[in-house]
């Protein structure tokens, strides 16, 4: 058995990604590496899990934690959130049922690069005036119309003059634009992405997103294939939400130019897209990473449907 001083020195010179085996060597090495190894914690949705239990975990493991999912629909005090925000300097993603008023009161502790997924809170507590403070040049707030949830993510990774682009909400359709220009150029920094209605989420597109977007948390896809959804759930470890379906209605100028035959063809296309979307979403409802699948109407006249898929991130 090596002396403790030598073990400590070896661990100090070991990179974080190679420390996991030391958790199982002995109690001494476990104590040395535990605050550097654990990157993610997913707390079970157990009402018997108390705030004291959660805080005790963070006392031991907080410094290296990057991803946190707290129990759903449970209310915790400001003290717990303050402790997490202060003692988790690497935090990149937090999912909880924190009330908007609470979140607003903790804004002074929030790092601009941290994403917050807020779910399962009473609808009457979503006060837009309380959340407007997060919609700025460095942060964006996205609401989910199907459930009392919202997502706050950084518009800039580091607030500066030439900050990388972290979200793309629209782009003009052109063959090869996504694969040859958008993702190779901006993918490495993207946190939120909305695909063009003509870019279907097939297996090949999903594979491209996985390869080019290592930070992606939020994805909007107007049209999907089941294999594309499965590939994202299998390989896109950072993903926290997918919205399937979008209001792909044409602009007024396009509507004026098209004739009745083209309009009928467009309506048929939308119908087939919605049928395929529904079938695809149904295939992943019981996936182990999916915690919710909620549907809502995008258009009250034509009854177009969208689906919000809540996902437990792996990173």
C-alpha cells in the first residue's frame, strides 16, 4: 500500500477525467477525489427526500457539479438555492420547480452561462414581469405553452463585444445550409437551435447535430422522423428539451402568390407532417431520459399540434 502522502501527490497530478477509478480504491482516495469527480446529480422525485438530505450531498460534492435536476414539483427554500449557486462554481444546468419570484431574488448569484429549466410550477405563479429581467442581451427566456414551465439560457456565453452566437431561431432554407454552413460555423457554441421547416430531423441530421453541437440544450424541430429523435436521445447528452412541430404557415406575400392548387398541396403536406410527427413522438414516450411529453395547439383555427418533450440531460 502506498503512503497517503504519495497517493495525494499522484491524485493532484491526475486530470479530472481520469480520477473515477480512485473512488473505488479505498476510503482515503474516495475522500480525496469526490469533490472533483461528480459532474451530474439527478435527484429522484421522492417526497421523502428532504432539503437537509440534498444540502448534505452538496456539502460533499458541490465543487465539481455541472448538471443538477432537483425533485419535480417540490418547493425548496431560498437557502438551498443560495447554497447551490454559491458552492457549485461549475454549474451549467439546473432543473427544478423554483418559483419565478424566488429565481428573481437570486439573480445576483446567477452566472450568465448557467441554464435554468423550471418545470411543474403553479400556472398562476408564472409572472411575466418577474421573468422579464432574464430576457436581456445576455439571457433569453422561452415559455412552453403546453405546461407551466420555462427555460432560461444565455444569449452570450461570456458577455463581451464579440461573444459567440448561442442561439439560432430561424434561417433561410437552402440545400446544404445546415450541414455545410450553419452547424460547422456556429454549432460548437449553440445552446438553442430552431430548424427550418424544410430541414426534417432525420437520422443523418440528428447525427450532424450530435457531432457539431456539444452544448445544445433546446431544439425546435418542425418535422421529425422517429429515428432522428432516438438518435438524439441516445447521443446528445446535453439536450434538455425538444419542441416538435412549429407554425410553418407562409408569409402573407407567399400566400398572395400561390394559387388554389398550391394551397391545397401545402395543406396536404402539413397534414402528413403532423401525422408523422405524432407517430415519431409516440415511439419515445417511454424512453428512460424522457420525463414528460406534452401537446398543445399552435393554431386554434387549423388545430396544428406541437409536442414538448422534456429530457433529463446526461451532461
